[in-house]
């Protein structure tokens, strides 16, 4: 219950702060929903776009313009590559590729929609999340997992990049 309250507080905080042009905290929100009727994991990410562009420039040595009118297909490809390297899900002991569906901007927050199809049963779900921690050690990522009638939340930091759920 305490984790749920903490994650709710962080979620409200990130929404409230996303209306400002500059932010003084580094937080990403990840929602992972298991839809057994569709045999699918539905994933939504919320990341500050300026931080993502800086991380992409740092890693790939190329200025990117994600979320702006200057955005290119190469920028999107680099973003997808980065996310696939830094955010991975292992289901029942096997890493599963995520399908990038789309993205949208909400103020200065980039929202990405992804999914993993063909998931008929989950015994274990291991989440690896190091998004933006290579760029800024203060970055924290909260993941909310909803499935099997329950919601669980966990925090990722520079030193804690993995979390395993067992069902």
C-alpha cells in the first residue's frame, strides 16, 4: 500500500511539473499492463523529451530533435534503438522484443506506446530499465505493472536497474 501511495504521489508530481518549461527532477514513468484476453503486454512510457534528446546526443554523438518540428526519421530510429537497449522485458526467462507503435507529446513529456504480443501465460516478468541513467545519475524511473487483478510498482535508479515479479 505504501508503494502504491508513493507511486501515485510521484505520478501526480510529474504531471504537475510537466507544465513547466524547465524541470529540476529526473523521473520517467512506465506503465506495463497485461491483457490476457489479447495475450499482450501494453506498455506506455513517459519521459522528459529534453533529457531524452540529451541522452541520445551523449550516446550517439548526434544532435536529435525528438518532439519538435525538426524531428527526422533518423532521430526516431535512434530513439527506438536507445529504448530497446535501455528498457527490456524478460518474460518467463526470455527477452521479448517490444513493438514500437507510436508516440505523442504532452507539454515537455514524450509518451511512447509499445506492446509485446503472444504472451499467453506469465510466470515471471523481469524488467530492466536504465533509461536516461547513463546520462544523469539522478534519473529515477517508476514502473507500474497491472495484471492478475493487482497493481505493483517499483523504482529503478542508476544502481537498481532490474526487478523481477513472480506470479
